[in-house]
C-alpha cells in the first residue's frame, strides 16, 4: 500500500496539475514528495508506537487514517492544490502507521528461517504491480499526539522536525531556489535538530532507537537502501515525465511501457527469498545495486536482516527503520533531482536537458549504492576471515 499510494500520483501527475491550473515541474513534484515526506518521517515513530501499544491496534488505525485522508483528497477537486498537497501528505501517515506494524506482526509470528523469508518476500511482491507550509501546520497536531503517548517525547520531537525540515528544504528549493534565505535556513535548522536528536537518544531511558538495533551490518544495509531507493524514485518519476512530456504518451501507455517491472520485480523478490539463507547479506545487496533491483531485493532482505537481529518486542522498530529509509530517500532524492533540473533546464526553455540532468543525478546515486555494497562485501569478507583465524 505504501508504494501503491505513491504510484497513484506519478502517472497522472500532469492531469492532476491541469485540474489545479499548474504545469510547473517543481510544483508537480510536490504531489509525490509530500506523500513520501510524511511516510518517511512518521514510520519510525509508528513502529515504536506499535511496540508499546500493540501492533494490531496500530494496524487498524493505519487503515482508518489512510481511508479518511484518501476520501478528503478526492474532495480536493472542488478546492485547490494546497488542500490537495495537505491531504496527500496526511494520507501518507496511514501507510506510515500500517507498514511497520504489519511487518512486525509477521516478524513476531514467524521465527527466523526459510518460512519467514518467503513470507517477507511475498508481502513485498504485490507492491510491484503497480506543500508547502500548510503541510507543517496540519502536521503539528499529529506530532503533538505522538509526543504525548511516546516515552521519548523529546527524541520524537527533534527527530520528526529534523527529518521534515531537511526534506522540505530540498524539495522547496527546487521550486523557489536556494537564493531564498528560508530554504537553507530550514536545512541548517533541520541538521541541528537531528544532531540534538542523536544526543537525546544516547541519554534517553526509552529511546526511539534502542541500542540493540545498531548491529554490525546496520550502516551498510541502510546506506545501500538509501542510495538505491532514492535512485529508484528519481528514475521512475522522470521516466513518466519523459514519456508524457517529451514523447507525448498518455499515462496509460506510459504505464504499459513500465509494466515489465511487475513480473521481473516479483521474480527478483522470490529469488531473494531463496538466497537469503544461502548467501551473505552483503552479496544480496551487491546484486540489488548491480542489477537495478534495489527495490525488490534490498527492501525484503534489509528488513529480514534487521528483524532477525532484533528482539521480538522490537520487530516494529526493525521494520520501521528500513521503511523510513526507503520513503525518506525517495522524497529526498526527488528534491535533489528537482534542484538539478532547475539549474540545467535553461529557465524552463530546455525541458529535455533538465530531465537528463535529473536522471544523471539518479545514475550517480545508483553508482553510490553500488560502491557501498562493494565496501559492504569487503568488510564482510574481512570479518569472515578474521573469525576463521580466531
């Protein structure tokens, strides 16, 4: 549901824009970035809430939230694009609550082994069949509710605000440019907030990120997932832009051209399920980065790696950490690509050049993910050799 919700605004983005009287590429990108912003920001808190108050309760709440804001987003046809952006952003809170708690239910039900691996993979397969300031005003009550029921309220406050400010700054810069002081001021403030978040988490009695989650493979897994999924978000978004704007395809025709990703992605996910118990995680991550299946291989394998490494009472946190990285990376990657597009498209007169610049950004991020996976394999090999000598 998380990725399906994102996909619903990618193919018809120009139709949605025309209904609101806008064709500005930076404004259109907010239709996707607003959703990923809230999904990526609130998943971590939602996973922790599930660990504290029960995953089944949060699972039902996530469906209710998604249904409510989907209904209101439909009514935005009689309103304006600001209302649509806000509803679309708040719609992302539903999957943010739903996803980590659904995975946690699986993680607590099945012990580590082949059966759990295939369950995690099948949960992933169906996904492949596929603004502004007001967003923050509407998000304030949600943040206050989360802070009131979490044991680590200060950590949640600094973490949510830090992630949201950094993401907002990059996506808004693609619209108004970095010459506006508030864009880089928000970026600086967001980085400071994340620094404070790290300090608070080290001292908190009940932290959002318990120390048990920081396993030896965590940084490598998260790095590969972040680079791969940010590249994926850029490539799929600008694929549709290229097909619809440059080639003049309809959204349905562009989707038909992308449809080959469904069976190939499902096959990649199934292969991952068989390989997880036989190959080291570093090799699987390398395959994900090298064969452009970062979304179908890295997500289930990364989730399973962290799930198996953590206590069953922290299964929601294991799921939410990977999902946070995925969705936050998509939104942030679109902000990076939009900034590149803005600076190379000759003030909108050379649209194709702007798209190419954004896609080169995606290629660069894919290359970064590949290099991280190679370093991950090297570190794993050295650790394996050291254990043999010991």
